[in-house]
C-alpha cells in the first residue's frame, strides 16, 4: 500500500498533507509545495516505501499524480555504506 501525499490550494497559499504526519505544511507557492512533497516522497522511497503524490487544482480537480517507487533493498544498502 502506498503512502499518500496531497497538495491542495489553501486560503493563503498551498498545503502539503500526508499519511505520516498530522499537521499540514503550508507554502506560498504551488511550486514550493510540490518541491517539498517530492522531497518527502524521495525519502520514503529511499526507506523502501512506495508513495503517491496527488496535486489538486484550486477547483478541487486532480491536476496530476506522481508515484515514487521504493528503492530496491540492494540499492538502499549500498547507499547506507
């Protein structure tokens, strides 16, 4: 099962919310929110957890989805050395 991260418009910018944290992160721009979401997904991937990012437009429709596949165990172990 993939971890979910969503990027949504907020009153004063954009928010990033995820399965693994309670409080949402706020950003002034959608680009900054997307950068933060991708960095989180990369960390989860490096830990072997698949992650899906869903980006929503201001009207609530889905703008895009990104999937970050988990790194194979051998590659993670090489990176830890």
